[in-house]
């Protein structure tokens, strides 16, 4: 559990914004000693969304209203990828002779197809699309990140860790990956690793 001051330091949001979200009912803190507010990692997800809205220029008084509009909206937490995206990075899995890398347009199409399948609840099919892209030589960090999210949703946390670690090998500054790893390590009862990645997330989003 995290105190209000801890959340302020980790996410860099003003206390007034945090309290506005509590008053709006998006977060319901537990109570500790001397009636102190205590928050879970799941609460940090809500606060993180508010942080993103603030960075997008949403006025502080409008963040809670914007959050209400987003409430209930289904999202897998993955990234779509535009054609002509970033260069590929490190491959997930055992070392093997490297095939000729896929064209970036083909990688983008596979990523977007996997995302569509994931959001449609066709998880095994989405996994096959991502794996086929990896086995075809793609080392794209977006592909690896999306696979990690998918594996979490499939109830395979250890495999998700491998995908997220591979993402960070290719892109150590992927703040979203650090955040997901923090939540995943917390769920696996590894608080030191959770805090390490949350601290890195905080540094990257200052």
C-alpha cells in the first residue's frame, strides 16, 4: 500500500489532482494509521491515466470529467503501430540463426492484426500472429510489448516477464513497459522489483 505522498513522488501529480480523483469516486483508498489514505498498485493505474491527460494539456479541473468519459472504455493496453514506425530491436526467445527481417510495413500489419484479435477476445490467434512475426525475424519493441500484454491477459505472467524484459533490452526508455513490469512484479509478490520499475517509470515521465 502507498501513502498519498508516495503516489505524489512516484507519479509527479499534484495532491489536488489526486484528491479530486478520490472525491470523484475513481479511486477509493483504504485507511491506515491516523486515518491516512492508502493506495494500491491498481489505484496507480487510474492516477497514471490522469497524469497522461495532464501532459496532454487537459486542465486540472477537467481531468476528472475526462476520466469519467473514459470510464468503462475497453482497451487492451497495447500499442497500434503506424506504417514506417521505429526500427526493430532484440528478438524474444532462444538464440537461432537470424532470418531476413520482415519489412516494417509487414511488421506493422502483424502488430495491428494482433491488436484487433486481442481486443476481440481471440487471444490464441493474437499470440500466433505475434509469434509468427517474431519467428520471421522481427525484433520490434512494440511487437514484444504487445505480446507481453497479451500473455498477461492469457494468465501467463512468467512468459509476460520474458516479453517485457526483451522489450526493455531493445528500448530501455519504454516507460509503459516499466509500469507494466512494476504491476506484474507486484502481483507476483516481488515488491523490490516492482518499486525499481516504478521508480524508473517515474524518472522517464518527469
